[in-house]
C-alpha cells in the first residue's frame, strides 16, 4: 500500500487509496458483495443508495412497486448497513455509504450508530420523483440550505463526508462547491452528465475538496481528461465491470510510475486549472496567467515570492540557464524545452522527480489560494 501512496498520494478517512479508480453507487445493485468481486482493481467504493429514514424507505418501496428499478429494501437501515460494513472489514477498499435521508437528524443518527470507519455520502443525486418528493436526492440541489444542514450534522459526528451531486441541477455548481467546503464536506462526487471536463475545472478552481468525477469515464483517455482538469479520482457505475476497472487501474498506475504525477494538470495556457500555476513562468507578458491571478486575487508580487520561497533549498531552485533562472518557472515535461532538460541532466534530476516536485509546489499554491474558508453566505 505504501507503493500506492507514493504513486498517488491519496488518503480518504485516514486510509490509503490504492488507486484513483472507484465504484459509484447504483440503487439495488452496488452492495458489499458487488464491490468485493471487483476489489482488486479499485481504491474506493460507494455502496447504495441506502434509505435511512421512513420517508425515503417508503419512497424506495414505491419505486420498487412500479417495477422499473431495483432498490435496497429492509426494515432496519442500521442493521443492514452494519452487515454491509462487516463484509468489507478485511478489504483494502475504502468504503463509502451512499445514503438517502430527508433530515439532518436522520444522517446524524446513522453516523452515531455506525461510527467513523466509513465515509458518509449524502445522496443529492437521485432524480426519481418519489425520492425527490421524500426530501432527498436532487431536492437538496434545489434547497442548498438543507443540504448544508445535513453536512454540518454529519461533521458534528466527526466523520468523513462526501456529497454526490448531478452537475447542472443547482443554480451554480461553483457556488455550491464553495458552500459545501464552507460547511465541512470533505469530498465532492460529481455526475458530470454532458458537461465534461470543463465542469471539473470550474469546480476545482472554486474549492479544495477532493473531487471524484463520474459518468461515462470508461477509457484511459477519458480518465486522463478528467484528472488533468482537476479530478482526484474517477468513479464508474454501469461500466464497473472487472475488465474495464482492471484496465483503468493498470493504465493509471503505469502512468504514475512513468510520469511522477498521475493527475498533473494541463498547462494554464492550454486550458488547465489553477494547479497549473506550478508550471507558469514569470508574469511578464499577456497570457492566461495574469487574468487567473486577478481572478484568485493574488498580486503578481505575491505569486512570484510564493514560488521562490517554496522552492528555496529544493532542486527546483536551480536553473541559472533557464528562461527565468529557476526551475520554479519551467513548464510541464510534455512541453519540449532544451534549457529545462539541460538543467535536469546537470542536477541528476529525472523528469519523474521533477514532476513530483512540481506537484509539491502545486500543493503549496493550492493551500495559499484556499487558505481561508469562505465567509458565511446566504443559502
């Protein structure tokens, strides 16, 4: 597992995530048995959705009675979820519970009953009319104040919180992401629908939450597209078959071993998110850097000093023959640069190690940009 941490650096609920490939919930289908059959090829899984109060359990029964969909049906959600958790005890897969509840108290009670060893995922995603009428699923995206109350109720129990949303339903997904960050959420799991990587980039530029990209991400090219625009993990639902999962797991592991930064962003001038500031040069010409710095309210002088201070005493400080005298200002290894490569050779620094150091610089930049949790905003 330490190799996995070296490759990806992913932790959820203080556990190492073996690979940035996850299984997303599918009602009536994805339970612990489903996950265990695929556990060799995933790092995390969200089982469910599981209804946790009378309103949502009644909605699940109504949906099942219509005969069009499966749902998980039971009389006691705590008993059922304890069974599911017990099945996963010896697995290295980080377990999340996708939960459908209609009140903050419902979520708080389930967390008190089950404890801190699982991730609690609020289902703000389901669009079945019966579930929306019960006060969960997409209902929460139309009533963000209620969603934030649920997040706060779970965080009061000191548990890790994920929120599963459907992009394009809330009035503003970027504002929603910031509100979730403000309320204490840890993970934002996004069904991108037809929005693609541009939506991931928007949200990544709005908050520091761990982002899981979902929907039709079943090829390595599609996976890399999401990762290079800000996703930390990708999840699969309908295509979560062993062949697809194993292919993605093998491909991203190989990429990480060769490149050094598994979800490295595109450069800012090529549509990258703000993590790509790590690859930007000095702010001396008209390019996407200047409006980006303005947008994040970072003066040019602060940007320059932050990068210089961060690389001080590291190999990135070197590079007298580079354009601006330091590898701090050099671009991604996918872009040809004889001066950068000359410096790397002179310093005995591999391109993989260079990219690893650039990731550390990016982490510092992100911490600076998102240092302060946003002030309270009306819901």
